[in-house]
């Protein structure tokens, strides 16, 4: 959104029109301001008594989760569930996406571990024993390769 015209310029334009009697069209050409802008400034002055620009406040975000300590405890308790059931269990009416963003904000990750060390302990020990019994090659792994 572009910045509003300065208050000083607005004052000069309005004073020129009201005090000097310059027509709006001519004032718009002299000050390089659209005639519609001048009309809006004059309307605002008639309504409020001044022609200040409207405050430019972008719409804020209405946070659904405000008690982060409570949410951390909730996430530790229900962390094994997906975000959809967690959203249903939360006190307020929130979406699963909100739960997901909040989990990310508190640093709660759901990284999967694909291999558990306890899973194939016997096979791992046998493989390590087999490797220890192998004789190392004098020239290394490239001895089997035929060099051209």
C-alpha cells in the first residue's frame, strides 16, 4: 500500500482551495494530486474537523494459543497423536494447521527413526564379528578393478 500524502501537502492544498478560492481542478493540477483525493480530504475535514490520513494498521493475527506452558504440557501428553486429534482435544476450537504451527514454534519435532539399534542386535553382532575376521587387502579396495 502506498504511503499517504503528507499532512503539510494536504494543508497547502486545502488552504489554497478554501482561503484563496482556487478551483479543485486547478489545485489538483498545480499540486499534482488527483481531484478525487482532494474531495476525500474535504469530506474528511467536514466529518471529523481535520484531514489527517487514516491510520494504516495492517490486520494483526488473532492467536488462538496464548498459554505456551499449557500447550507444551499438552504436546508432551498427546504428542503421539496427529494434529487432527490434538486439535479436537484442545480446549478451544482450533484447526489442525494451528496445532502444527504451534508445535513447530515450541520446537516439538516428529522426526521418524527408521532403524532401531535394538531391532537386529544379533545380526549386527554377527556382521561385526565377520568383518573382524576378514583379512585386509594389501592394495586396498581397488585391486579388483582392472585399470586401463
